[in-house]
């Protein structure tokens, strides 16, 4: 694993402990952050809590990516997937 990828992964890793009942794993893939979630736990969250979790993940991802790639611009993607790898939702942000 290259150094910038390791830093990006480390920066988003706290999401797993902050949302420990929902997020089962994280994976950084180039300009995409994948959150693996427990679908039943996520569906039991109220809409605002789910929106806040996704916003928090996207904010952390933007900070991690820009820190690892200073002065570069990109469209970053957040994918939320179940443990089978099926995409449940996605969002993007420009940096």
C-alpha cells in the first residue's frame, strides 16, 4: 500500500468506531471511499442520523484526499454498500 493511500485509509478509519453498530468496514479506492454497512442497523437509524453519518464520511474523505493530494482537484465519491457489496447509495463532492 502506498503512503498516501495508507494516510487516506487511516483518516477514515475512525468512522468504523464512531458508527460501530452500522459501519463494518471502509475501503479507499483511488477517488472513492466505500463504506460497508450492516443494512438492518442502518435502516433502524432515523433519517437525520443516516444523513449525518454520510455527511461526516464525505467530509472526512474530502479532508483525507486533499491532504494526500494537495493542490489537486477531483470529484470524490462516497459509496455505501452492504456486506455483499451491493451499492445502497452514493454521493459525490468536488474538491
